[in-house]
């Protein structure tokens, strides 16, 4: 029997499952607890991108020239429910601080460090779990229908090149040669060949869950409501059933993680960027590649179930009802670029991206409670950074020096 500690993981999204698979591979016994099925919450509706080529944080210099107009447009790419304005104010003030040039440069470096290790970590996990056939290595197109937006995008493309990422600017005609269903209004954009996506992000979660169970890990359905500590053990108070004891605990509950950290005396400015999408099984068009429409704040993702049209950011917290008009707005804008698109039989979805003001996750040992490690707040990079997060969490639990400096992702950095 291994003398390595048994690890309990709160959260069976892609972060928790990738962490569980990694810990099992290193010899730990693992139990994963979630109130729903594996991958059934935010990970289910992921746009599917392994976006390691994306190194720019949401908070960036100059964003405040655009943000007021976005925030006042209830159907725009970045919107705020008026009823949530007071609640989100502390987050927004930190977001403003993160957009200052010096802080922005630090965030870029920290995102690039994680994303640079993301694909090697996934390649290992795909090999171990036999799920590599889900990967599509077709690259990504950045597509614009306005010349002024192409000019504005060039600085971002150069930032990617500065980090060793291949980017090729293309004309509208060249983009249509690659994806013939793009409409005549497409003015130009770029091809990022290193980008990858999955045929089914929820399917990947189910693959990881099957691997965890096959390796002897346990996945249980249950709701933890409180965490604490007694002696050498972390205590989990459940909605139903007895209090559980955990020698090592990983908190990977996405947008719901803040309340557990707060119970341990570590408040962190975690909020949620609510994302919307529609998945269309027979869209009347066909794409091989992931298409990013940065000017409109959403993507077109060809997955096994059809074409997923999703993105945008809404600040409204965890409890407000979905605003399905946002999906209608996505479709209207998508048809400007893909006129033949048919969404009549699409399935709508809304999910909660766990987001911190500097666009960096928390990957950190607790400062107050020995035996607790945090892994949450990955925002738009949850799928991308899941496997490398699993590696880093396993290093923290083992007391091993990680290959990446973890200070930018510390729980107490704010």
C-alpha cells in the first residue's frame, strides 16, 4: 500500500478530473466529490479550445476606452446586469488595476508560462488516458469584417509572435479559401496554426472520469457546504451525511470556490464571467477550424455535436436567471460573417467561468490551513490549463519544487 496521502478533490470539472488523473498516476489514492455528474457544469458547455496560443489577459491597457460602451449594452460582448453593479464593483476596481501596463505585462508573462506548459501536460494525459483521438489540430482563424479591427488586432498578433507563437495575417479571400462558408463580408484576419480544439469537451471529462475509476479512484456525488480543520485533518461538512475527514484537500470548484476559501480565512476576489452558447447539430455550413470573431467577442467551434457558437461575458453573479437574448445576439452577429448559418435546431446553454481580475487562476497551497491546495479561477483557459494545473497541484502536495514559478497564482496575491 502506498504511504502517499489520500487526496480528496472538491469539483469534478475538467480541472478536478485532470488533477485526479495526475495524482493517481503519481501513486495517490483519490476521491473526487461533486454535487453533479463529472463535467456536468461549466465544463459541459466549453467552447472546446486548447487555447495555449492566447496569452493576453482580459484586463489590458486601453480596455477602459471600450468597456463603458460594452457594459451599457445588455447584449454586447461585455455586459453588466444593473442589479449586480454594486456587487461587482470591488472586482472591477481590481480589474482596473490589473489593466495598468506594468501589471498587464506581469499577467501576460504568467499566462504565457502556464500556456507554454499546457500542451506537453495534455499530451502526457491524453497518452495515459487514451483520449488523444478527441484532439483536432487544425489551428484557429481570427476573423474580422472591419478593416479598422484588423489594424487593431496586429498588436495582439505581434504579442503572440513575441512569445514564439506562429501567426500569419491573411486577406479575406485567403480566409475564404481555407473556410469557404465564411461570407463575402469577411475583410481579413489571421491563421494561428498551433491552436487545437477537442471534438467534445464534455466527452473529454467523461473520458478522464472513466480513467480515474479504472485506476481505482472514487468519484462521488455529494455537496460539501463547509470546510475546516481538526488536528491533522481537513473537515468537510456535507449537505447530507456525516462530516468527512481528508488528509489532503484540493478545492477545484470553479466559480463556487470562493466560499470554501473564505471559510478558511482566505477571501479572494473570485467572480463569474457568465458565458452563453448555442450548439447546432445541422448548421447548414461546415468548418474544419476553430473560428474566433474577436471583434464580436465570440467563437465558432466545430465539435462532434455540430457547430458551437459561444462566448461573450456577462457579469450577473451565480444566481440570476439566464438572459437568452444574448444567444439571439450571438446568432445575429454570426450571420453577418456566415450568412448561410441555420440555427433553427440549436440548443442554448449558459455557464459560469470562474474569473479573477488579473485573468490568472489560483494554483496555490493555502496560507492558513495545511493540507489544502487551491486550483480554481481559470476563466477562459480552464480546458487549456487543466492538465498543467494537475501537474502543479501534484507537485505542491508532494512538496516538490514546480517547474513554473507559482507566485503569480498565489491565493494571497491581492
